[in-house]
C-alpha cells in the first residue's frame, strides 16, 4: 500500500458501487487508479506524493456524458426561431434544414476550425465534473468529412483533460447528393465502417432509425457490418415514432437505445433481456417542446438501466450542462435524484461499454472523480444554473478547483 500518488481526506463518497455511501471517508490514487477508499478511520498508514483536504466535500465518480454530437460547425438558431413560429422539426428537415444544414457547415470547416468551435462546448461540460464524453460523427456524411470529425474527436482528448469515446454515425441523415437513393447511401456507409475502423477512429456504431432517418432494414445492414468488424452498436430509437428500433438494437445486444419517447412494451422487454441501456435525453424533449415522455416508470419496473445525457447538438439540444440535464430528467420525467446520478455515472459508463473502467468508485478502477460543495448528493439535481464542482481528478491527476472557498 506504500507510495500513493494522491490522497484526498475529509470527504463523503457516493461510490455508485457496492460500497454505497461512505461518510467521513478518504480515497487514495496510485498510477492513475484508485488504490484504496473507505472510512478515514480505517485509512492505512502510507506516504503520499500529494495530500488534499476535501473540506467535507462529497466525492462522486467523474460524470459521463454518454450521448453528444458536440463536434460540429455552426448553429441553427434560425430553426429554433422557426419552430417557435409554428414550423415542425420534420418540416424543417424535409425542406433541407435540420441535420443537412449542419452537414453543410461541418463539411466546409477545416479540421482546425472544427476543433476550435467545439472546444468551448466541451470545456463547459468539464467544468461541471464531466471526465468522459461520447462524441458522435454524423455531420459529414461522406468518408472524408466523417473521418475529419472523428479525428477532431480523438484530438479533443489530447488537448483537454477528458476521456473521449467515439461513435460513427454515418447513418444519421441522407446527404443531398443521395436524395432519393437511401439504399445506395447505406451501401456507402457500410464501406466507411471498415475504412474508419482501420484508422482506429471508431469505438462504436450508431444510426438514426426514424421516419426522417433510416428504416429498420437499412439500420440492420449497418449493424451487421459493425458486428463483422467487432464494433458494438447503439441506436437513436423511437424518438419521433415507433420504428421497432429498440428491439432491433437489443437483438444485436447493443450498448444503448437512445431517446425512446415512443418506446413500446415489446422494445422495452427486448432491452431488459439484452442489458441494453436506455439513454434518456431531456434536452431534446425540452427544446423541441415534446409532449410524449419516455416511459420512465415502465423502464424502472422492467429493470432497464437508465442513463442521462445532454445530446449536445446544434439543432435539437444545444445543451452543455449535464447537471441541467439531470435536473430536467427529474423535473420533467420524475427520475429520482439517485437515479439521475446513477444515470450520469455507472449507467452512462455502461452505455459506452466502459463500466469496468469508470462510472463507480472501486479499487482498481480509473481514478476519475469529482468533488462537490454540496450537503447531499441530491443537491446535484436541485439547482439550475449553479455549479458546485470544487475539483476534478482525471486519470489520477488533480485538474481544477473552480469554486472559491
């Protein structure tokens, strides 16, 4: 037990694991991993390279934003205004706006410009205790532009203290040059997967299975290629209508099904059997002024793990606060604060296939955690627009303390 790199004392731990809540505790780090945690009264004798007094803060696993489109160029505030004047999201998409507008801006941006526009959005998340984010492609829709997005996503982790999981979302929308030829575009998507995988740019594969996206049959073609290349799948499912997407992704033992406002009992049963995580995205529900909530009570009763994410994107959820997403999930959909915290830690990690590495506090796991000046963990879901983050440890390295004493 000798030779800890970092020891934090005088803290309360919300482990999100088998140890539950540990009051008056301490945590020790060695080589970027959690070496010991428990009641401070049981702290073994050991030297540490750095010792920090947690001043009675709560310590949680680093938050995980498991669904974002945060790398993109431009914004779509004009569409926001149009929707407020009565135009629907589907109307905008069919008129050439929506995702297609962001595709145009993203294709035109250089890699450096794309990185420059994306970093401030990501930094906002990190200031709130986020240590891992998922970044999807899907605004390029050709091989060169999709590769550009994914290279930028990989670079994010080189310039900011965050772990990045990349997801290929080539089947996000039909690019204008393939208008009326959706099957031919899916042919192209299926050739992109091995090319991008060979460059080490993909951790998972996603698709948008929807009336304004791709059919279940087209989505399954993408999944089959992903499976052949050893890549896990996830799906934008049942957001605007029921397309049997949840059952499809469950059949492929997918990591997650995301949105789920129109989830059926059959899809839910399939997800429960496969262990597929339900990723709830209250930002899009709020921003689109949706009135059909996902079936949270039924998901809870079925034992389907529920994650919560920002869905940060320029058209339907320009949200860069995971704490606000937690509040929305509780306020709009009646998640409990305990569920919301689990949804941004252990269940979000599971939605990325990283639950053995992050998402809970346990010896041997990566030392990613956040300290909070709060009275109780439920406070993280309570205040809107207030950031109680007092410090972040990422990979065992103390990163920042943003709240003045």
